[in-house]
């Protein structure tokens, strides 16, 4: 009886050893690769980031005057995971920094960290643009801006009024893991897709069949190593070329048609903050769209397109002057503003008085 019991125990022990290594049952490796917290613990007070798990971004606002070129983050991640760059290592946050978190089982997740100074506290909430034409027509465009909890623009609604008629439209925005705008979806199925390859951004526009707009379906933007647009190209011979000054502000644009640059524009700026700086969406209003089959005006539309460099500079236009290639002046426009306590424009009027913009904000420190 004892001999039988001995063999039973021995067999059970061998079975356990056969099913495990070194006598320990194998454990399933975790696939968790989350960023649980992000903070600059060396700052006083400590500054914590807002983690957006949907867009895979972290937005951090630091006090004005903090040098963004050398900040040391403290990052908490899922147990057993690793992160590159490592937590506690100083980084240059003047541009987004992408962190890659690798789970124990090898699953990876990239998260872009955007650090901004608190001096940029105001978010553009509303803009009303009134345009007066020489024939007496008046057009009013109102735009309403919606942001997520991380202050990233998510939606724009436009209301257009002209000659007693009013219509509205809206657009939703999508971003990639580094925070770049990749899709603009209009409520009327007008779509703009943006793809980034190296230093090139390609813009593809999709229109419903019953719309006919005077826009090309495809545009290419060439970027420099700072992410600034240096060329907007609709064909090899038709393009806009952009030049920047030592302050990294857009200084000149050159228009070419037929491979010849025949017109250029010079920009002068104020020293205040441009509320459109981070809004890479332009608005184009059409009183009517046209039915392709009948040619009959069918439906008014506001088209939201990918933004233009001249609209997203750090400061506001003070004066723009256009020249022919020989240097003779085509014309110039001056812009006057009133500002709020945070240094953002409340009103803008051009020198002819034909365009006036009224702006309202949210999230301002001096509200």
C-alpha cells in the first residue's frame, strides 16, 4: 500500500514539473500599455497633464515664462510596461513629443504630449464676420467653435446670412496620434482628408455628386523641418510659395501661374495674439451650389477647408501689401483692432470698412 502511494505522489510531481518550468506555472503577459499620469513635478506648483485616451494625446499648460526646451516629466504607466523616451529625462517640448509605451507582451501605443504656455489661455468661441459689398449687398457669417476637455478643437458651426436668407452648416475634425489634423467632415458629406508623408501634406477633397464647387480636389503642401508650409501646389506651374522671417513669421507669399511668379504679398503684424493660430481650418462661403445635371442653383453651402499659413501666424495682420513682379504696388490693406485684457482681438476692421469681425472667447485668464 505504501509503495502504491509512493508511486502516485511521484507521478503527480512529475506531471507538475512537465507542465511548468522550474516548478512555476507560466503567467500570461499583460497587454496593458496605458499612460496613467503625466506631470512636471519639478515645477512649483506641480503641473499635471490632461490625458485624452481617444485622441492619444496629452495636453499640458505651464505658467508663462517657463522654458519649454528643457522640461523633465514624471510619467506613470501600466505595471510591467516600458516607455521611450523614459520618465524623468528632460525633453524639448517646443514641439509635440511622442512617447511610445510598450506592454509586457510587446503591444505598443504612441502618445503625443503637447505643452503650451498659459499665456495662450483664450479659446476662440465665436466669430461674426460682416462683409459689405459695393453693390450694397451685406453678408454675415457667424462661426461657433467647440473644444474637448483638452482644449482641442472638435467642431465648427457656421451660420451664413445674405439677402434675407439664412442657412447653417457644421464640420467635425479628426486628428492623428501626434495631434495633426487629418480629416474635416462636413455635415453635407463634403470631406477633406489630409495625409502626411515626410515633409509633404496631401489634401484630398471629396464632394457629393450634386455639388459643384470651384475648388480642386487635390492640393499638396510642402513643409520645412519646423512644420511650416513653404509651398502650396495645385499643379507644377500653379502654386503659392511662402517665405518666413527670422522670427519665424510668414513674411511673403508668391503666386505663380504658368511657372512664373507674377504677384507677391508682404505681411506686417501687430504684437498681439492671433486666435486662429492653432485653427487649421479655413471657411469658404458659397451662396449657392449648383446641380451638375441641370446647372440650377440648388443649395447654399459653407465649405470648411484645410487652413492656409497666412491665417495661423502667432500675431495678427497689421498691414498686407500686394506687388507685381516688377515691384509696383497692386494695393494694400490696413487692419485695426481692439483687444481684451489677455491680448486677443475683440474686433477687427479693414481700412476700407468693408469687413468687420467681432470675436468672443472662453477660458481666458482675465474673464
